[in-house]
């Protein structure tokens, strides 16, 4: 087994500074160094026969916002569909509109609530690292606020909540997306 050189460590640091190596893909590599490393790609299977209520239940959240339900959010699709979801991290405070522009420029679309719920059920530990916002589905409450679902943590607990679309998202947030 060969030793890691200082040149290799310097290259790792340079790649991290450029954004090419980030926390998620480094951790994925360390968990599975002999496997293929797809940075920030998370496969999920979405069962479109399930209602939003059933999808929420499958996530086994410690707390959930009761407004994330089949009345306020709908599912459109048929059968079981496999999707590769990606986490986009812009590493700065941004508006939802700025994120949508970024996704479009990078040939991505924001994930839907069904995709977010499948992500939460399939990869429950990821939300313990950072908040994950879903801009592809929204609901307007009785006060006229547009709200989007997101996954977050409180200590070791996993939450499913709603975020105001018009509020900026902080630099630690990730955005769930799908390649077009």
C-alpha cells in the first residue's frame, strides 16, 4: 500500500477550493473507495400509485408539517419510475428564482414533491447533514404565501417542513434536482 504524498493532498485541497470535490462526494468515496463515484447523485424509485400521504408516511419523519398532504400536493405519474436525483449546492445565500435560473442553465429541473419524498425515504441520513429544498412543487396557503417542501434536521431528528418560496435560502442548503 502506497502512502499519500503532500502533492496529492495539495491537489485534493485545490480541487476542494474549486468546488470539484465537496463534502458529499468525498464522503461517498470514503464509504465506497472501490465503487464508482458519482458526486451528489442519488437513485430513487418513485411509486406513483402511492398518495402524498403514503409517501410522507414511508419517510418515517420524526416530525412533519401536516400541510404536506394529498389535498395540497398532487402526484402525476404512473407505475414505479427510477430517477437519479442530484443535490445542487450553490454555497451562498440565494433566492429561489436564482436557483431556478441556475438549474435551467445547467440543463436541470427542480425535483417534485414525490421525488423529494422518495429521496427522504431512500436516503434518510443525508438530511442530517444539511437542509434539502424542493422547488419543483409548491402550495399557496390561505395567507397567499407560496410554500415549498424541504427536509431538515433538528439535532438527530428528521423533519419534513415547508419553506417560503420568496425567502432566501442560506448557503448550507441543497436543492434537489433532476438532469433533463
